[in-house]
C-alpha cells in the first residue's frame, strides 16, 4: 500500500511562482525590453513572498526553512545577505546617501574638525552598509578633494577614510566577515557586536581626538553642500534595526525599500534605474 502524502496539494503554493512570472515576464513585456527587469529582482520578490507565506512560525524560522529547501541553510543565508547588502549599498549610494552623510558630518563640525568629521562619516557609512571597500571607494575621492583645498596631507585624509571604514566593517551586522563568523560559530550577532565594540570603540575615540588635534592648525576653503536629512534616513533605519536585533534580512529589505523610495521621491533615479 502506497504511503499517503503528508501534505495535501495546495494551489496557493504556486503564488511565489506567479509572482516571479508576473514581475519578470509581464513587466518585461510591458516595457518591451527583457533587460529592464533583472531576473535577480524577480527572484528576490518571489522569495520574499514565499517566506511570508510559509508556516514556519517566527520570521527567523521561516527564513531558515526557506534556506534549507534551497541548499545548505548557512551558505544559502549568507548568499542572500550578501545579495541584499550589495543591493542596499548600491541603492543608497545612487540615491545620494553617502554625499548627504558627509555633508551632514562636515556641516555640524567646525572647519578644524574636517578630518574627524570624515572619520566619523566613514565609521557611520561602513557600519551601515557593511563593507569597508565600498566605503573607501565612495569616500576616498571626497577626502582627496578636501585635502586639495586644505592644509591636510592627501595621504593622511585617505588614511582617515580607511581607518573609519575598517572600524565600521568590524562592527557592522551585515558585514560578510560578521555573517560568516557568527553563522559558523553558532553565536548571535549582538554578542559579537558587544565584544567587538569594547575593543574598537576606545581606539576610535582616541583616533578621533588625534584627528581633532591634527586639524587645529588647518586653513580651509572647503564648502559643504546642502544637508539632505531625508537621504540619511535609510542608513539610520538599518543601523537602528540591526542594533535592536531585527532579523538582518528584514533590516536589509527595509533599507532597500527606504533607499529606493527616497531616491524616487527626490528624483535621484527612476524606477527602472532602481531595479537595473
């Protein structure tokens, strides 16, 4: 006698597939260009729907169930986080969040604290996006531009960016090293953060004071741009959500949606540019 199926067929289970087809095929047909809608975006949308529809209990359990169904759950989860973290970082950059953060830091601080301001901005950006390399690539041109209009050494300003980027990457909840370390060792990200911040924060404070001392005799002609507070909101939301213990995937999706919404509202990019 054949064993009975443990799960009865459920047509609702096809909804994620329909979401994928609609978001990719239908939108591409409407746009008359199959390159307008990246397949990774369609896959991401259908994956989110599948996770939300599942009956695995809490969100973390649903995500783990989804990952187990796709592959090794640790590896699959890390891949998903890497993809979403990259999407968030690029969306925020295209939206103008990096320039807004730099302008905010430099506008609040006096001229003599430009080096310290760049350091603080690098710390904040890297801890929000989880990548030291991305932070360096984004802020290094800004630092070089500031150095050319001040008495500060160019190499020093690049070093300021690198040091701030490394600080944030060390503490970020969405850094690749953080994800790999916590997943392989079976510990919570919050616990790693608590241990690391005891080591990194005192050094960061000392370095900030050093940059303040260096900038005391500086003359500058650097003019900051306008402060766009709304463009800093996605970074703040991701940082607060991560520190509060919200699931990292949920935090990243929230950050992507916030960055995209702000970008569309401010005209930084179009809908197609966002999904490209």
